[in-house]
């Protein structure tokens, strides 16, 4: 029997201790790997969703809330702004593009977003079926919305009041699906897109209000944002996504908007960095707990090897008499420790990927995490390397004792 096979035989002789060591290492490695996968997906999603958006302009309130609502669509907006603000922003020479958004309703937990075809173009969306909307009460579904609702071209749905599933439905104002978008890996996949006029029409019917002559005049001045809406209320949008003409605009445009208007200009790049720092604290705590589990498993492995060393002294002495060198005897303990550490680490990495893969099936919001679940993270090699180092460190003292074993005295005592 080779010395490495002997090391595995020793591990099998202590099934309970071996299982506990592997389980602790697997748990710690799984948590570390899962946090790496989650952090990668979170950072990637935030970066993709905010790409190309230099500012979000909306009502006075929290800039972070404005970005969360307008870019990531995970919060309620602070309020609405006059439609005329869209025309004013588009007239600013420092602005290359201004895309209005009208929010307020949802469909099965997904946002119904009133906007323009430019929003689809911004995220690189392309149609998998049908065509874009051309009239009010027509809608195009993002890929995740279409999958979750099982709706296709020609189908219809009613929006729910509010931004969470379960609000009262606008059953008298159904949307007709004219198109379905192919997956983009961005927030576009989680939207039901329609025109701004559609959002106005739904809420005109809901509120039953009438707009004044002055409001109609403002509507006419802002024709670029969809002025020909149904009559009834003052025309507003929720916010505007802005792209600079050039990088120099970043130095003055946000301050100009914040100081000279009743609007707020929020930078997605800055707010995303703040958001990642907030999530980073929780992820760091999880990683610390995981490394604690790995340290505990290393300590347990060390104790197990020390305790069994006395039981194996006679076996190791016999190996020496049969011609094994001191280093070969020490290698038996090191090989056993490294094998257990690697078994735990590989198991933990596999479990982490499996959890990420099934997360998308259990939680729809985690679908992007599941999509890249089996893509290895570059730092996984480091995790496995640390596991090998843990196995070596745990075996150093027992291996040193085996190396210094007095063969004659051990055989005499036996």
C-alpha cells in the first residue's frame, strides 16, 4: 500500500471526526464562495443598469432614493416633476439626451414604465417578437416579465396601482402586448414598457381630473416628451435620465440643476458607490464568519491529528523499519490533512454554485445570479489554495512529531 493510500485509510478509520472536519470546511468555503458570487453579480448588475446614465433628475428628495427608483427600479420615487422640465433639460447645451420616465404602477411585481423607444435603445434592447408600442395602452415586455407572466404578443394585462404586487388593479384600462424583448442582462428585462401617454391615460381615468388651459400650454411646450396625451390632469413625469454631451458637463450641470431649479440631480455613479459600500459591510461580516468556520475546522483537524498520533506511533515505527524515511512518515499525516481540507473546500465550492443556481428558481429576483451560477469566480482558486494551506498548517506539528519518532523506543514500549 502506498503512503498516500495509507493516509486515506487512516482518514476512513475515523468517519465521525473526518465528516465533521469536512463539513466545517465545506460550510466555511461555501459561504466565502457564495459571497464572492453574490458580490460579483451585485456589482455587475449595478454597473450594467447604470451604464451610460450620467444623471437622474427628479423631484426634491433623497438622491439615493431617486437613483434606486429611476435606475434600479427597487424603490418608490420621491415625487413627480412638470412635463415642461423635460423640454428645458433637452434645451440645455450640456445635455446630449434626456429620457423621461413615468412610474406609478406595476404588473406582478414588475414596474410598468412609461417612456420612449430611446430607453430600449439605451440598454441595447432588441425585439424577440412583435414590435414596439406605437399607441397608448400598448406595451412591450422585458424578457423576465414575459417569462414570469407567460404572456406573448397579442396578450393583455392590467396594471396594479403602486409599485408592489397586490395593489388594486386598473382592470378597465388593460394594456395590449405588442412586443417581447430579448434578454439584455439589464434592468430592461424586468420592465413592462409603454408610452408616457399610457400612464397618463390610466391615471386620468383613475382620478377623473381636468387640466387647466395653462397646463395644456405647458403640454404643448414639451412636445418632445409626448405632449398629445389625453385631457384631464396636469402633465407630469416621474424623472428624467440624462446623458452628458461630454465629461466637462459633470463639473457644472449637477450644481446648476440643484441650485437654480426645484429639481434634484443625482449621480448614479456616486450613489452606486455608496450602495456598494453599504452592501459591502454585510458581505464582509459574512466572510468573517466563514473564515471563522474555516479556522475552527483547521483547529479541529489539528486536534484530531494530535490525538491519533499516539495511536499510530507503532504503525509509523513499523513503516520506518520497513524502509520508510522520516520525510515519508511525516508525509502520511500531511497528505491526510491536505486531503480532508481539499475535500471540504471542493465540496463547499460546489455547494455554493448549486445554491446560486437554484436561487433563481426559488426567488425570481435572483434569476441573474442563477444565470452565471456555474461560472467560476477568479478568487475561487485562492480559496482552494487557502484550504490546502490550512491542511498543511494543521498537520505541521503532528508531522514534526512523526518525523522525530524514536523507532527503537516506540517498538520497545509496544
